[in-house]
C-alpha cells in the first residue's frame, strides 16, 4: 500500500486533501493523471451499463434531496453503526471492529457503552438554521433514481425489465475511515437500479453478479484477485433480501468493491406510501398494476480506482534496475501516448516532436515531455501507465520515422510519421 500511495502522490494521481494545511483526515484530491484514470473508469462503466444496452437509462440526480426521502428509505431509522468512545483519549471506535468492548485498543482506557451513530451528514438549507431547514447529504445515489421512477415511466415509457444508472458523489460520516481511498466520508458511487418482475428477481440478480464480475475481468483485474461473497442474512442491509459482494484482494486483504443486492419492492412501496404517489408499474398486456422488484449493482468509483491501481502495479527487474510500471488496461490508462525528443538541446528535434504531439493530441490523450534524459522519461511514463512512447531522434529528421516503444513488452518499432496516428489508433482500438 505504501508504494501505491507514494506513487499516486509522486506521479500526480492522488494527493492528500488540503495538503498545505496539514491535510483534512481521510480526504483525497485526484491530480492530473488520477482524474483521467477516474474519468476513464467511469466512461468504461457508462459504456457497459448504459450505452451498450437498450434497457438502461442514464440519470444525474441532485445530492440534496427532500428530508422525507430519508425517512421513507429507512436511512434515518436504520443507517447507523454502533460506536463506542474512549473516556481517556476520546477516540471513537466502530463497535463491530472492537475485540474487547470494554477497553480502548489505543490507550487501554475505559470505553463508553455502545451507542448508535447515524452515518448521514446533516446540513441546513437556506439562511435559517432551524429544525425545518435541516437536510442531509445523500449517503447513496440510489434514492435519486427511485424518486424519479414515475418521471422515467412518463417520459420514456419503458417495458420491464429496465434500469436506471447514475454516477455521483455520496457522503457517509464513517466512524473508521481509512486505507487510503478505500473508506472515506466523501466518495463516488456507480449505481444501477434495475426493475424486474418479482418472479424474475433471483435469476436477474445472478445475471447482474456475473455481468459486473466480468466487467472487472475484462478491464484487466486478475481473476485470482476477484471473488464473489454472498451475504449471510444477519449482514443484509435493512432493505435487502439478498446481496452478493464482489471482493478484491487489496494489499490490506479481501474487501468489498461492489455490492449487488435484491432490494425487493421495499423502496418503491415506501416512497409511494410517504409521497402519496402511485409508483406501481402498469403492464399494458395484462392490465395489471404492481410494484417491480429492484436489483441493484452498486460499486464505488474510488474503490475501483484503488483496485485497478493496486492490480496494475508491477515491479520488474530490467538488467540491474527495477522498473516500476502500471500495467493498466488501455481503456483506463490516463495517457495513451507520450512524445519524447531524444535530444532536448537540438531545436529541430524538439520542434518536430512538439508538432507530432500537437497532431496526436487531437485524437488521443497525449503528453509531450522533454524535461529529462530518455531513460528518466521512459521511467516516468511507465509509472503513469502510458501505453506508448514515441521518440524523435536525429534520424527522424532524415527518414521521417520515429521509434514507438510498447509499455508492456518494451519492444521498439520504427514507424513513419505519416502512419503514426493510424498505427496508434489501431493499437488502442
Ligand atoms: N445503494 C447501495 C449502497 O450504497 P453500499 O454497499 O453501502 O450499498 C456501495 O455501497 C458501494 O459504495 C460499496 O461497494 C463501495 O464500493 C462504495 N462505498 C460505500 N461506502 C464507501 C466509503 N465510505 N468510501 C468509499 N467507497 C464506499
């Protein structure tokens, strides 16, 4: 983990939040390559879960929602962890993580009784901070889709089964955040709410578990580092009848990457009752009205980024040196091509390299770098996970060819500048 955290900071993927003020605990800022990786990951999810399917509609709902949403959803009543405070050092612990429920694991002091602690962040809407203005930052994006169920029905007239998908921020006042970006209080989710006939729920749940499992594998996660884990009954959330987690073998152990749950008709029924709106599905053929069941694949963007970073991190012996390389899938790599002049004190070479980079930038994510000797530049690009390095040398001025180096094999090929764009596009297709 230390190596990943250090590379993430050194190379501009992820920085500690509010760094110049000594940081705000467990907040992280995505830097230039981190935001590209994160955007690529979200695009890959959107492509697979929205664009490539004809049964899913995209959405982007507000973070701030009517407070009644959280009463109806059960979050005000049920969304809490049991916590215990140390009477001496004042540290707070999640009861489930304590081995001795009486003694502080840090200083040995006496612990208070376990008390429920609601995980929702509270805030106020408008200038007057009284009870009536209190609202919450959403702890899951899901509710934004449930409350729009009838808007989608009226505007898109879908047939069952169909789904809604969205990516967005969620907030939880976690008692024990940690492990870098794995558990934070502000994070991003990628969620699908898939509406099905109740009798199809078990079958569709299994289909989604497989679909999402394969998505991670297709983007390069090693098979031996990914597993499915079915929740025992006592572990299920208040709304779920069944849930299977996809777990990744993080450097700190197997942990949840995504949960795929059968939420039954719990949410639609609750919102129908609380809002007074009819949220049943009307089946044209049978003229029946009923509440569909909901299958929910719910993944974390930040957790996925961390898993893909950990999975891609390689150290290889190259002669006497160790090469650190991020072997990210081509669709996820933050940079596809780097253009590097072999000699930065030769203006004709620099000029040609800059011209090539400017041309490629119109089609691919491409960087130009002339801030070091070629060995150092290659090492830097390997650590970012750049797929191809294009080197412009003295000979390029004569034969109008450049050297293209493959990140994984390190093999080099001479390619004519005329053909370069097409060559790279084919490789990256
Ligand atoms: N709507 C269902 C739901 O929110 P969840 O299992 O609580 O289910 C889904 O969260 C996913 O969101 C998790 O699998 C994880 O990837 C991500 N997630 C949850 N809490 C998180 C946190 N504190 N920090 C980072 N990611 C988190």
